[in-house]
């Protein structure tokens, strides 16, 4: 699941959108381009007239009836005798397996409030070396990602402000040769060893190509679900995979040299 993405620069996104569709309505633009949970980012919806509307909103869905923009859950004290901790509940990623059930997401999904989330890159962690190495996933052709998402609007009960909000949809990518290398491995509760890949739940996002934008934004639920597929590995810039492979090969060489010195 992605918790940081970089917004495509405004001029680049507008040029890309207008090369595909003549009608594009653009609203104001965030000052911050690196978008994390609860930040103001950009999402794209159908304008209902054969064009697109680019909107701003909070990256992180807001549950209907919620009293504040950010919902918190109580955590036990970090130390005995300490105070309980309030931890924000992240709702910037929605699992397709549960999107129709969870309160923060279900209305948007059932009402067909689907969107495209433009991004220059998506940041994900790789743990193959035993340490976290951040990958910034870019397209090989340099064009923007258009990530499949859902959106809604929430009215602040204290001010009456209408707050647009959105989330990326995620699904299992255990069989994807690139995306299954990402995220910290889930471990066996008894042995502490990493679980086999088929017992983990690697997550990824769908990219929607221009010829499918209308189907995603305006189609029925089954038409939309058919588009929730990860791009093939060749679609991604390979700079991170090559860098990681160099790290792993260097580690293997160092381990081999260390073992030889012990003989």
C-alpha cells in the first residue's frame, strides 16, 4: 500500500490530459507536491459531459458522520503507567476485498464515485536486503500514473465546510514479478521467519490507461472491477530494481568473501 506519492507537476498533467480529452476543467493546485496521508492532493473525476474535472481533496477518506476530519483510535500506553496514545486511522488505501463493507469506503464504492489519482511516482519499501530501501515507482515512458481510486465529500459539522476526500484502491499482487518484492515480509508468529510468498498479502494499485478512463469513471461496477489490474513489470522504470539488485549482489559477494575467510 502506498503512503507517499508525488503529484505530477501541473503543466505536465494538463498537457497529458488535454492530449487525451479536449475538455478538462482545472481547479486550484496544491503547493505541496509530495503527498502523504491527510495531505491535500489531487484527484480527477468525470464532469458528466464527456470531459474531466481536476479537484483537490484530502488523501484519506472521511467516514460519513465522523466528527473531525481525522479519526483516531486509542492505543495502549507505550510504558506501564503511561497515558493511552491516540493514533490517526489511515484511510488513504482501500482494499478491494473490503471496500464495499467498511464505513469509510462503502458509500463511495456503491455510488460509483470513482476517480483517477495522478502521480509522478509512488513510494514503496523494499526489505530484501534486511533493511528498508525506498523505491519510487515511475513509469518507464515518463508519463503520469493515473491510479484507480474512490472519492467522497464530507461536511464538517462545526463549520459547514465541504471537504472532498479520496483513496487509492489496492489488491493482492503476490504473483506480480516486481510488486511482490515490495513491503516488509509478514512473519510466522511462532518462528519469526518470513512466511512463504503465497501466504503473504502483497498489495498494489491499478493504473488506468486513457482508453479506459471513461469505463473506469462512468461504467458500472463490473466494468470498473475488470480494470483493477497491475501494469506488467515492463511498464515500470527499472532504476529501482537495478539498484536493489546491485545491493543484493554486493551483499552476496561480501557474505561469500566472509565465509571464504573462515575456511
